[in-house]
């Protein structure tokens, strides 16, 4: 897996966190600087930790399923990507659901960080099948999630109507395409 593919995966994974930050960013007052920075930090940490957990699980299975690992990778990436696309399309159609401002507690931020990083766990499973430095890979994933979430918080109100749902759709398409590329390479079609 090239650095560019890993960067695309990192960006795709960060789209959930970015979308949440865009939606929740306008809910934070000027006095809530710790949450404006703390939310992206937690999103980045969870996006970094969850693939490591997935990788540890996948590393136990890697030797046992070498013959068909490319199908598993494709299936996981396609599933995650199609879910992201479906969720993004749902958000576009449910404009009333985009009005989600309420008191944002640290508990809610933790739940959001966990919820937006579940797909990173599955990516960690797929990374176990590659000869990859997992710390470098997950650090990149975490940094990208932090940067995009921070941008989402500060640009939330302006970008909310433009990117709500669309960011997740783009991320989903990228995951499906990367999964398809991996499958086609293992089948020696490309």
C-alpha cells in the first residue's frame, strides 16, 4: 500500500469526524475554546487508536486467511464505503436532522469520537494484511482526522450547508475505489 493510498484512506476515514465537526462546530460558543480544540483532539486520538485495535485482531488472522484476504479487504472497504455513501445521501435528504445544536457535553464528544471511529477499526483489520508500519499509518490517520475536524469546527457554519452529507459520500466512494483496486491487483487484472 502506497503512502498516497494510505493518505486517501486517512482522508476518507476523517470524513465522518469532519462532518460531525461541521455540524457541531457552530453549536460551540466563543468561550468554549477547550471543546473547539478538544473535540478534534479526541476525534484524532480515536481515529488513531481504533485501527491499532483492528490491526491487532487482524494480525492474529492474517496467516490463516492469506488465500482470500483480498476479498475480505475489498468486502470491508466496500461495505464501509457504501455505508458512508448511504449515510451521506440520507443526510442530504433529511435537512431537518441537520439542526442538531444543543448543549455539547464532554460525554457527547466522547460518544461522537467513538462513533466516528468505528470504521477505523475495520480499516485496522485490513491493514493487518499489508506489510505496513502500523504506528506510522495510524499516526497519519489520527493527524488527518484532527486537522480536518479542527477545520470543520472553525468552518462549520459556513460549510454546513455545502458539505453536510457530501463529504461522507466522497469518503465512501474513495474507500470503495481503493477496495476495488486492491481486489483487481490481487486478481492480477491490473
